[in-house]
């Protein structure tokens, strides 16, 4: 089976993020040097048919194809894995039981309850995919609720969970009343540091969504293993605004702080 280098995180993982339903743009992003690229079915404008095309496009690039599911639905998780995703990011994990349900959907028996039928998994991973998928598929649980923070230690301890991915906008919203990915609010700073410290102490991957490459570099310096330097929509907006400003000889616009 094709090995998943994300499972052996000796250096920081730079993850691209796709919200626009396009195989062509997925292929372009996959060739830009990212270690992985995530197809976002939660907040992106992407359905399963789009995701399939995008995963196929990513297969022609060096980037490892990942997917974020809309919610903790085993059927959707299994279908995306069968379509060739080499890892799943699952939102709104708030307790250990939810984390176990998520991991079980990503693992064949006896380690989980993933139904057999790897389809494109065989094409991307190789003929021996079924024998090794349990060891190669990446599982990242998103912490973005108050309950998730309260149950953080138990969630991290779930066997088979590879790491934690912070959803900073939702987490900021519940802690401070404002969805700000790079929030400097004391509660938010403390929560992010707590997730980072406990995840690293458990020897698991600590990830976070960022609003820019500069913000991602700061998170790596902070100790995060897995960073997403904005998504395709945010990057397109910023590039477009800068191009227009340059053409008109105007001051460059401020960067957007949005993201998900």
C-alpha cells in the first residue's frame, strides 16, 4: 500500500484547503508544494461528486488527499475513504464517545466498523490497501466547542485517533462571542495553548486552521505539527484585491481575517 507520510510527522505538515468545487483548481493546488490538501465538504461548496473529482485530481499531485466531512456520519466518512481520501478531519468532536465513533468509521474490523468496499482506495493506495489501511489512514478530530475543551484529555486518549485539529473560528465564537481565527483574547490564547500542550504530550498531531502563510509560520514556531495557511477562497480574494490595488496604484488592502 502507498505509505501515508503524514502518519510520521518528523517535520511540520503544510496543508492546503479546498472550498471551491473544481478538479482543475484541486490539481493546481496539489502541485504548489503542500504536504496534504483537504477537500472541505463541511463549509466548502462541495458535494460528493465534486469531492470524487477533486480527489482524483489530487492523486496526480504529490499532495496527500484528505477530506473534512460535514459531521460525524460513519456512512459519509466511509464513502470518502472508499473514494480515495487518505485521511479524515471530523468537525465538532465534543467527547470521547464521539471520537471513538469517528475512529471506528475509519478502521476495518477488528479495530473499527468500516464497511468493506475500498473502490478508489485500491486505485490510489494499491492492491494491498485492505491489509494496511488501518495503519495508513489519518484521523484528526476537531476541537471547537466548550464541551470538547472540557473533555479534551479523554478525547486525545482515544485509541486510533492520530491528532487534534483546532477549529479556531468556532472555538473563538463559543469562548469570546466572536468568530476570530487569530483571536488574541486571553481565553482563546489559553485554550489553544492547552490543546497544543496536551496533544503534544500525548505524542499526537496538533493542528490548526490559519488565515495566512505568516500566521501558519507563527503556529509552527508555537509548536503545531499541522497547519493550514488559509483556504482557496481566502487566497483568491487576497490575490484579486492585491492585483486590483497594484493596477490602480492604490494601497494594498488589509488581509481578511475570515476562515474556517
